[in-house]
C-alpha cells in the first residue's frame, strides 16, 4: 500500500516533526545539528547498546 501523503516523523533528538523523505538528507533528524549531537552522544558513549560487560581477561582475536 502506498500513499501520496508525506511521512512525518519526530526528530529523535528534539522531537520536531520532520519529513522522512530522501530529500531530507538528515533523516530521521530534522537538521544537521540534531544529527551531529546524536553522533557525538554515541561517540562519547552517552548512548550505549545494553549488553553484558566484556570480561577483563578477554583477548581480541588475532586477525593476522
């Protein structure tokens, strides 16, 4: 089912209603500012995916 109505979504950062469309290069965000703030929160680990902590004796596999 397709509609001709534009899809409006809430910006994950500021909750502003924004167009979810290929013409919105920042989608699902409303602006570059909101997109960069969100990226920064992932980079400084303010946002995390829940899971078990890595054991202290965990060794990275040798990829060579």
